[in-house]
C-alpha cells in the first residue's frame, strides 16, 4: 500500500480512537463486566435469584397474583421468565419495567429490581447507552465506527506497515509495540463481537441477514381475534400447552403485549439446544389455547439461525467458559489499546520523556585498565534498583545537558548496584572527560532506567561473544547471564595490550574463565584474533554478539557474512559512530503529517536541529544515530540513512528515519509527527 493512502487510513484510525475512544472504552468495559453475568448474578443476588430445590411449582396465576400484590402500581403483565433448574426463581415483569422475583414453590416474593437496576442492570444500561435518547442506535453507530475505522482500519495499517526487525526503538517503544502486538489478536474477537452486535442495534442489519440467506423476514406479533364473551385462559394452561410442544424446555420467555386482543408469544430453549439463544417460537391464542404458530429451533430459517447464533456469540454464550474468557479478553483489550494508542500519539505530539530518571551515588570508582574507570552506582537510600537484562545500557546525564549511554557490565541478577565502565578518549566530545574528571566516590549521578537494544536471543543454542576494547562492558553481563543459565558459549576479548584490558582480573577469576580467550594487537602475531578461522564454518545454532569500535565490529560482521553467517544470527552494539557529513549535502524539506507544516533543513544542520529551532522537539540522546531514541516513522520520501541503529532490512524499507544524523535523498520527507 502506498504511504499516502496508508497515512490517510492511519489518521482516520487515530482520530476515531481519540474522539470516540472513551465511549468505546465504556461500552467495552461494561460489556466485560457482563460476560459472566449468568454465573455471577445468582451468587451476588442469591437471596432473590436462588431458592431451595423446588419440585412442585405453584400455578403461574398464583405467582403472578403474588407478584402483582407486591407491585400493585406495576401495571399490566408483560413478561415471565421460567427456568427448568429446580433452584431458580420465576421472574415476572410488569409494564413499569420492574422484575418481581417469586419462589415458584411457596409463592413468596423474594424481592424486586428494576430492569436496569442493580450491578448488572446498570452495566447493561451503560453498555447499550440507554441513559440517552436513542442510545441503542448511538451504540450501533459507534459499533460501525469501531468496525470500519478502528478494527478494519487498524488491521490495514498494521498489515501494510513494516514492523521493526531486530532491535526495537527505545523512545515510546513500549506502548506502541504493545499496541501493535495486542491489536491483531484482539481485533478478531472485537470484530466478531461488534458484527454480532449490529443486528440488535439496527433492524436493517437483521433484515439484511434474512435477505442474504433468502429467508423470510420475521413476522410481527400475531393478532388473535377475541371470541364474543370469551375470557382469557389461565396463564398456567398456556404454559402447559407450551410444554406439551417442547417438554424438555430449559428456559422460557412468555411475552404479553398488554393489549386485550393480542396473542401470547413464547420463546423456548430446549435442553438439547446448541446454544443459549437457540429459540423455538410459539404463538398461542390466550382465549382458546389454539396454536397460531410454532417453529421448533431445528426448523427455523437459515437467516433466523444465523441471527440467533450472532446473539449467543455477542454475549459469549458459546463454547462455555472458553467462549466467555475469550470475549472477556477481547473486551478488556479495548482499554489497553486505548491507553497504548493514546499514549503513543501523545508521546509523538507532546514529546513525553522516554522514562523516569534515577539519582544515584557513585559508591566506588576503580581504575580497571589504562584509561578505563569503572563506576559502581547505588541508591543513596539503599533501595533496590530497577532490573536490567544482559546487554542493557543506561543514559547518564552529565554537565550542561550532555547525555551519554554506557552499558551495564555487572551480573543482571544484582539489584543493589549498577556497574559501568568509561574509556577516556582523546577525541571525546565531553562525555568520557566529564565522567573521569567530574565524578568521584560519593558524587551524585543522574541516570535513566535501563534500556536494551542488544539482547541475547532467547532460543539460541550457543553464543559466540566477541569484544573489542571497551566493548567488553555489555559482553560481561552476557557472559554472567549465560553462565547463570548453564548455556553454551565462548568469548573472545580483543584489546591493544594487557595494560589496556579492562576487567582482566575479574574475568580470570570468574566461573566462565575457561571459556575466554584474550587477544592483544600489540603483541605477537599469534596473540591476535584470527577472524577468518574463528568465523569459518558457521554453526546454524550459534548466535554471534560483537561490541567495540565501529571498525572492529565492521570487520567482524563483514567476515562473518563472507563465511555465510545470516543476518538474523549477527548482533552488534555501537557506542558511537563517525558523523557522516559531506560537502555534497544539500538542503531538503521536512513536512509534519499532523500539521502539514514544512520546515527547511540547511545543508550544515541536522533534521533534529532544524526542527528544534522551529519549536518541534524530538528527544535525542547520542546525536550519532546509535541509540535509536529519535527514531521517527517516514510516511513519504526517501531517507538518506547515516545511522548505525537500523539494520539493512530496515533501511531498505525507507519508513524509518533518525533525524539526529540522517538526511534525505528526496526533496521532501513526510514524517509521522
């Protein structure tokens, strides 16, 4: 699908959710609350809906008389519900819409409740929006919007969009990825629920089922002619007449219109019915007992059966507990999708911070090798720190807004401390210099919570770890984790000399020491790493992880690929990247999809800087295309990728862009901002 079309669908999907989302959440949550109503209502309202086993029921006329005496202002009889279960009550409703619950054996009135009263009645009222005029039609219209714009539109956007491969972007990644992960599965349940709810809201939809299946439209209430001088038969006689036609009825609904000449409509569900709404229809003359119409469920038209199945599916009354749990999961996914969708939008629109910050104390500062210091960070109050996974890093906030990323190199099981190591570099842009010069033991240091772009593959049978120089830091936490889990791995640590080998003593005394080989480039030729030999004959079950200077990692990855290693088994982590600026850089425009505004990016400025000067703030960290913090979706145009974050597969799709370093090959880039 072309980006402009997909963008229009995305905009409709987004604004439908933003404008109607709260009402849809209300409908979904109240629907979720009613999923287990058949099981919970008799428990919550046990005094009204359950009786001691009743085997000798009083005549219905006696029950009706007692109900009317309890509700003398109720008006005419309109409805009776009967159940075959011996511990169930008889429910009788009058024209004031109040249910009177009667013990069918003793005739005692157990209580009354409004049709839309009590917990589940209120939920039903809110679910169908019956607290406003034409609420049922409004709920139906919202259901249509849910089907077209949110479910189908969302599926089209998800299907046509390219999902991230490899590492996930750190900024706003969790809500956005959770939204994309849940939506495809939840949409199948929600689509079923929404489609099966439409025939209840719209008569045209129900009639459409009959027309499409070639079935006759349902008849209106049959009018019976009242014989001269005749009196209505006892209600008990009418009920017994119904039982003679369907003796094994598990439940029945008797409907009285309240008009003297109208027939009695009865809906019966047999004990062998395929679902809870599998009605057999009976119409009786209340004066003669004549059967005016009787259609057992098996002889219902195809259209009627589809409609009744739709009712049961909508209420979750199919497949027992499994069907109810499935519907509950679908309904509860709506508030989750609303939260993740809105938070993802707001994080773009208003640039919410990526995560909270922690103020820690430097507990130890240790010289680990020539030019390398480690920093042990602890909570000043001794609290446990947020957990991290091997390969994770933290953002460290330094002087004057300077932010740098450093990998955690301690055992991931440790929650009392974080350990990072920093190499002082002669071409430092201020980060390593600040860490070495400004922070001593006892100093306060502000950091972000751990994030991970360099994770261990969960199902790898074997791991090959290769570190170059200070790139040992994430590799150390990986080695600790692999040792803890008993995984098979080997590790190669390349550095210039022993004096510049950080954590040499720690590694030699570790439980995995026998799995490690050291390589020194300043030593004898035999001490240097032989990548051609090391990476030859790749094992399909082995994953390779490499971290270090860019040139070192490029050499490892290129050698691995030349020997047939596939991209899915190659993992790398960059600390920094050379800024790829060129005298041939040209100006280009950036268009924001949300506002349509266009901003010019000068040839000597980055896109992030140009947008920032115009008041459009995009969170950045490394400013070198390494961390992925500023990752932004491209809706139209061709980016000129200059980052180290995206994989080759990501770059070829041209729908992601890092504005801190990348530029444009087209005159205009349309960004999803």
